C-alpha cells in the first residue's frame, strides 16, 4: 500500500539514483536524432516532401517535474476535480475503516476461525474505494427525497403492486352473449329471489294452490268450469287480503318487508349485466365515485406548508432550495434576480419542431454573492422559474476591492467572447453594457468599466463575466507564493484606512 | 549585448511553468544569469544553480558545490532554475517579452513611475495587479520597483506575473 501510494517518491528515488550513476558519463552523452523516415509505415506513400514530425520531441536537457519534487500534490493533476484520489482515500478510510484489534477480538469471541476467515475474505474482495465511488449517496438536485435501495414495496410512495397481489380481477368472459327473453326472465327471477322471502315475488300462493290435488298437474285450460271459477274466486280473495295487509303495514309506518327498494331497482336497471356472464362486471357508464377517505391513505398526506414561511410559499416552489441552501424563504425572496438571456430553440423531430425556451438568470444578494442560473423548458414561465432557482442555488462569493469594484483588470474568455473588466475609482459608476450591469448590480459592484472586444454573443458574455468575477486573483495568495510583502499603495497613502 | 537569450529564456520558462516542471534549465549566459537572479530576488523562482547538462540533485540544490567555469566545461554549463508553486498553482505563470531582438523598448525613470502606477507610458502598458516589469539598466537587471528606488530607467526586458 505504502509503495503504491507514493509512486512519485519512488520515481524521484529512482531518478536520483540514475543521476548519481550517470554523473560520470556526462561528457560522453550524445543526442541521437531519430530518423523520421523510419517512422513512416511502408504502406503509406508520403504526398509531401516535408519529412513528418517525429512524435513528441524529447527535451535536450532533462527536467524534473514539480510533482516529482513534491511541489504540487498529485491530486491536483487529476482530470476530474470532483473525484480526486486523495479525497476518495480520505473518505474511504473514514467511512469504511479496517477492523480494529478490539473489534477483531470481539469477532474471535463470536465466530469460529473458519467463519472469520470467510469474513476477512469477503472484506478483502471489496475495495473501499469502489464503495466510495460507486456506492455513494446522491447529492445532486435530482435525487429522490428519501434514501432507498428499492428492496421493499412501500404502498404510499411506490406504484401499485401487480394485480396478483391485490384483489383478483376476473377477465371478461369471451363467451358471454346478450340474453334472450328466457334468459332475461330467469336472470330477473334470480335477482328478485335475493330479497326476503314471502313477498311479491316467488312465495305468493299461485292459482294452482286453490284447486284439488288431482288438478294441480293439469293445465288451467283443462280444469272443469266450477273448479276454475272457484279457484279464481279464492285467488282473487287471497290477493285482496295480501294487498290490504301491505297497505295496513305501510300505514303503520313499517316498511314493506323485504321487497326491493327503489335504489335496488335503479341499480338493477343501471348496473345489472345484460350479458350471459353471470353479472361479472358492471355495465354502468358511470365512473365509480371515490370515497371521501381512502382507507390506509387518510391522514398520511400533509400540505407542505412550513409555518416558518409565514405564508410566503404556499405552492412550495422554494422548499427544495430552502433545504439545500439553508436560507429562509424570506431570505430567498429578498435576493435580486434578473433574467439576462432568453433564447428560443427547437428540436427537429419526426413529429415536427419542438420548441423550447432557454433562460439565463443572475441572482445575487447585492453584497458580494452572485450566481448564474440556466434552465430550459417548453414553457417560458417554467424555464424562468427554474433558472431563477438555479441561479440562487449557484450563488458564490466573489472578491471585491473595497466592496465596490474588482481587483485589478480581469479577463475571461468563453468561446469567441472575451470580457475584460477594469477596476475603477470610487464614484465612477457602472459604465458597462446592460447584461454586465445587471450582474454587477446583483453582485454589489458599483465602480467598473468593461469591454467585450470580440464576439458579443449574449449567452457567452454573461458566462464570461461571471467567470471573470469568480476567478479574480488573490493578492494574499500571490504575496505568499512569492514570499514578498504586497501593499495596497492606496491604503498606505491614506494612512492605512480600509474604507 | 543582444537580448535573444533572455527572450528565449522567457518563452522556455512560461512553457515550463505550464508543464508544471519543478527544475528546468536555461543556457548559461551572463544576461540570463542576471535575469534569473532578478527573478529570484522578486520571489518568482526558488533557486538558481549553475550545473552541467543533467539536473543537479534536487535535495542538494542549496548546498550544491558548483564547478568553477573553465574553458573545458563552459560549453556544458547551464543555469538550473527551481520553479515555485503555491496551492498547486505556479507562482510565475505569464512571462512576456517587451523588448524583442528586432525592436528594443526603453523607458526612462519618469515613464517607469507612471507604468508602475498602472498607467500607459510610451509603448509599455501599465502594470496590472501582481505584474512586474524587469529592466536592464546601468545597475544590472532590476525589477521595476528596484529601478524606481535607484531612479534609473533602461531597456524593458519582460513583463512577468
């Protein structure tokens, strides 16, 4: 580990060794130029008489790099500043430390030697560096608002579980047909039979009940005349009695017991299936109404209104920014923001041109903090708002001389646009173009002049200005680097007054 | 006395600082030596060592016993300059020749005093924050503020920051 961690030291040691060994042969060292012709592949015919340049020319006199001398840290040469090796190692050591001796002793107490060997093999197979780089928690703005490895199903957050887990949904019967008259009558009787026995349907006495046993199996048409008349007379009397009985019950306030109510009849008309599918599903064209309170969800959702906001953020657009920046909504609303660039762009697809709006917005607190936000959306208002929030989240402090202008002359280049900012004396004002003016106003710079000598592309002008403001030289750092004392002559002249 | 060796040294030193070199060499000439010592006084480089064609041992830069220059070894002598870095950034990053071998630029004391205060004088632009000017004067190669102290003007060699 120690050898791998310090390749620079090894290289330096080896180079010093090489130096010592070659000091005696300095005078005999000769530079042998490589022959260019030897580097041309045989299959390639040169079209120019100029010999091709050999690869990278070696310096005639060997240099020693600053890294080998230990003047700069190796991490500074990594291409990706966000994942420098040093940072990763530090994080890995902190978060995934090796077992201490006490922990090892505890493990020895709990596990057999074979188990401990397995544990150690498992630990050794995973590089803490991989855990750090690949298994880290997201910190970007598009991360989920909760930590989850999606191993478990959470009913409120996740999508509804597949049908097999919840209530069984029967697929429609492919053989179902519209009912004919007989089937309809049978279905109606089946429906009516659900209601309590003894009432208008099914359990009433019929005409056959009023004739003798010998006539019951014979059709009415074959009954003798006196039998038929007698039966009709009795049946009529019986029906009259039943009607009287029901009317008397209704008068007394009682419900006609058991019969289908109006609601039942309505539901029969609207919802009873007209297919021969045993009433599998509703044929209603009406959507089912949602219940007032959904069981299991009732009371779980709360409006995201923070009383600390004092009603300034009812729609909740600042909540995410508030969480990330630590500012209050009142503080966010106090910041100065200004839309600087708006551009209409379009994406040509097979469906046609899909237009979007690109918006750049500057945000600042008027006291040395400024940031540039960018957003794109199909809706201008959405793009506006997003870029505004982005600008606020990207606010960083800038260096200001006497809290009014920049340190010296600053220059930044983005694409073909060069922005030059010049420090100016107090009271000079902002003699700059309008976009730079807005940036300065947000940043709290009051005396400045600027030139944009080349391309004046609005987008690049804005970006370059922000870059120039953020990349000003630090006089303290320069003084420390040179080992010299740097004095502000202006302050010395006025007796060292700082303001 | 031609200034081509100093002009070449300027280009080389700027390249060296962009390549993040720690120890590099320039030809051993009297002009280069004086310029290197002026850079050292101004704090832009950490060491000036006269040695051979290969770099001297880095750990002995300050105690290195230089061979006396003789007619035998004069052709192999080089000046080895130690470059400085602070917070992983080079202390000296921009070196620009003001005088070129084809056109020499001079500035007198009056002009220099303006330039040092940040104003343009003659063909020389005013100094920005952290910039210095190196001049070749009667009293040797000096930084602009040294020249102002000694109230001399001279040939403007380089603008360094």
